[in-house]
C-alpha cells in the first residue's frame, strides 16, 4: 500500500489538532471530526456527553468498534486573588512542571481571554531555596490588577484553560503539538474509514468508528458508549511512551521507540485471540510492530470496553509518542501510517460472528 496520508487528510489533522477539545468540552472538535468522516460512513450517533460514532453497516448484528479518545488535558480556573492572579485545578493529568511562561487561552462566554503562566525571574530567586513549579504555586496573569477586572473579562471559577501551542512538523517526519494524545487516534480511525470507502471494502459486520470523550478523567466516555453500542469486539488506539529519549528508565517503562511501528500490548484486559489476529496480520502484511506489557490495567479505553456488558473482546494498538502531556508531544509519521494499515488489514481478517472465546 502506498503512502496513506495525503494533503487533504493532513489538512484535517492540522485543523483537528489546533482546535482545543478539553475534557468535558469536546464538542467543537467532535464536529470537525464528524464532518470529515461523514462521506465514509452510513450513519452516526452522538451520545449525551458528546462521544461521536460513525457507523458502517448499521443494521448488522455483529458489531466491531475501532476507538480513540477525543479529549485533551487542560485546567480549570479555581481561585482568583484580589490582585487579579488566577490559580488553577487540573482537568485531567496536566503537568505543572511545564506551565511557567506558557501562553494560554481562557475559554469564556465572551470568547477567548489571553493569559500567561507567570513565574518569578531568575534574578529574584535564590538557588538554595528556590521552589520547583507545583500546583499550589503556578498561576495565571491575564494583565489585570484586581479580581473585579478579571471578572469583567468574563473569567470566573470553572472556566476552562488550554495552551495556545499548535501543530507543526519536525524534519518532515515528526508531527508535533499538544493533544496528540489522543486526537492522533481519532485521526487514524478516521483514515481507516476513508480507506475502506476508497478501496470499496465490504465488511461482513457493523463497524463503529468511535471517538470517545472524557478518557483523561477515568475512561468515562468509553464506559458510557459501550453500553449504547454493545459491541462484540473493540480495537482501541491510544499512545505509549517513546522510552528512547533522555531521563527515562527502560527497566521501569519498557523499550518502545518512535519510528519502529505501533506497539501491541499484553495484559489481562487484552483478549489474546484478538491480539493474535493483530500480530498475525502485522506479520503477514509486513507491518512493523513492537510489544509492550500493561500489567493490571492498560490505563486506556481498552479497559472500559473489555470489562463491559459481560466482556468484550478487546485489544490495544498504541502509537509511540514523545513528551506525553506536554505541548510538544511528538509522533513519527511512519508509525501513524502503520497503525492505520494494521487496523485496516485486521478488520478484513475478522469474520461475521467471529468467536474469540478461549474455550468453546
């Protein structure tokens, strides 16, 4: 198969990534995603909290899900001082250490309010006593001198805050930006839908291309949508760490790297017969892949699907990623294309009423 990602799909990727979709506030990004996949699906559904599902063969009894999550980490306005400085609460696993000097957008009913994470200048700090950035000492400055002035801008407790940083490409190989975890997954499953349509592939089952909300706060979107779809199979995409970058201990984090293919995970939530189908497909189609171990839980939506409605045969395909939960998350373009290939080819290996049970 030739290169998958074309100029149109890369333009969609850039628009999709640049649009903020903080956990609980994903709807604008979901609309961008849905508009892109509509030509490639037969129907779609949207649930109460904003998960979007594109459906191919909606009348089929046997249902297969391919899934990613749409939300990104962010912050909530928590406390505004009388001097007009703003303290925050996490919305998901936001990293306090990267915050100082970052530019942000505060989302209000009046529109976006610009602000910065302030930090004392190096000249004012003493090396022996200086404190690292922590949740209780990082703060926003939106150029106001009082709480009242902040509130006049439309900022109040509960407003969501996202970073300004946008999409870029490094050395023609690496996609870089915020929220690649896991809107890159949403991009990949959308590309699978495009390829199925382009190549006129007829699947013998219903395919549910699922972009779930609220993964970053406990897999909540997947927990809800699996009860709606009631799938038989779920192939989940998310990201894992590239452990080849500095300051990461491979003995603790494993050995996976960008540019060497998707990572297939082992763990109790992963159904081994489905995993074997993915591995066999990768080997047959000469798709490079890596292996990872997840122990008790994968920490991804795989867990939500696997342990729902009496058990759903589930597997996890992870995209190696550098600098997770920063504004410069990075993935290799070849890995992105190989995840798309692996899902696309594996779907064609699943039969109608495919029985993945260990014993029959």
